[in-house]
C-alpha cells in the first residue's frame, strides 16, 4: 500500500470501492474476501484516528501493509477458508509487553469494529463477524489479565 496515510480518508475508500465495483451506499451482507478487505480498511481508518488506541498503532503504514493478513484472518474466522495460520494471541501478548492493554482499549476496539460492520453491512455474516470479534476480544482481554501483561 503506497498511499500516504494522511490521504486515506473515507472518501478515498469509497472511491476505491466504486472503482472495484462495490456500491457502498447499499448495505448488504458480507459475501467474499473483497468485502472483508473493504471492512478491515474501513475499520483501521477509524482505529488510526483514535487517540486512545494510538500507542498501539504508532506505525500507521505498517498496519496498512498488514491488511492482507487481517483479511485472511477474518476469512478463516468466518468461513474456515484462506491461508491464515498465524497466532494472533501470541502477537498481541508480545505487543502487550511494549504497550500495556487495558479493558478500555478492547471496548474501543470493538466499538470501531462493530461501527465499521454496521456502516456498510447487514445480515447473517455481518452478525457472525461481530459475534466472533466480541468473543476473541473477550478471550484476549481475559488472557492479558491472567498473564499480568495488563496492569489493573
Ligand atoms: C485493544 C485491542 C487491540 C489492539 C490495540 C490491537 C492492535 C494490533 C496491532 C498493533 C497489530 C499489529 C501487530 C504486529 O503485527 O506486530 C495487530 C494485529 C492483529 N490483530 Fe489486533 N489489536 C486488538 C485487538 C484485536 C482483536 C480483538 C482481534 C481479533 C478479533 C485482533 C486481530 C488481529 C490480527 C488477526 C492481527 C494480525 C496478526 C498477524 O500478523 O497474524 N486484534 N493488532
């Protein structure tokens, strides 16, 4: 992704989407990995603007380079397909050693995630992905507390 992050705006995203033939004004269900890619872009655009989450996302371009990985992760979560075989829990545990996670971070993360889903999608898969995000965030939060990575 060579687009400078300051130019990544919802308008730019909509434009990109129109170019690939998606009508973002009409809400519909998540159907394929292209929809997932769109969702993760919309989600991280909001996350990157959020000051509470900023300490985790200090390298904005890096996150945009990770969009294919994040898309593959959600493909695996929703449909059990795709190439994602990594261990996100481990990655977040390591991250937590540099920047301590707190419950408020997870709450905010979920707000943005649910917000991005609801902004563009509606239906069974949309519900399923929000449910999955909520479950994983809950597990992650519990695990971070358990291992004392996250101070009270
Ligand atoms: C407070 C909440 C969260 C924060 C601040 C956060 C932050 C981050 C950051 C900074 C990365 C990049 C790390 C790296 O590649 O070294 C990352 C990667 C990732 N995050 Fe999170 N995350 C949060 C919650 C979640 C949740 C709840 C999920 C899943 C439902 C999730 C899924 C992922 C995945 C799949 C990756 C890519 C891992 C890989 O490279 O394989 N994150 N996250």
